[in-house]
């Protein structure tokens, strides 16, 4: 697998913040909807605590920006439905093919 170009690395670094922010907004809405349910306070509290603990490890929330793992990280973002292949339109065909290859594995 080839290494991302400088242009793509710069583009990725510029987009990741927005992608993560959008994903976290979606999570917050899911949490709020759950917290408004008719379940007991203790059930909601512990379930939200468990969910946040799990969600904070996802690439849509926390990611270590490394050029060497960019293709894998993008594939992870797609798997977690943070982004779709459509969000990669500004990237090269080589990058899209590399990500598609990872997703097919």
C-alpha cells in the first residue's frame, strides 16, 4: 500500500475535526434521546456511562493522527458510519481504492 501524499494528508487533517464533531453531535443526540426515556434514573445512568466508555474509543471520537495509519483510520471511520465513501470525493482514486481494499477484508 502506498503512503498518502502530502496533499491528502493535509486534506485529511483538515477534515477529521469536522467529521469527528459531526459524529459526536450524533452521539449526543442519541444519548439525549435515551436519557428522555421512561427507564429508571439508575438504569439510564449506568447505560450511558457504559456507552460513553465504549464510544470514546471509536475513531469518530478519539484518533491518533498518524500518516502511516491514515488509510486504516479512514476505513474505521467508514465502518463506524462516521463518514461514507462519498466524503472522500476530494481524495485521489488511489486513496479510495486503498480504503475500499481494507473495507473488503
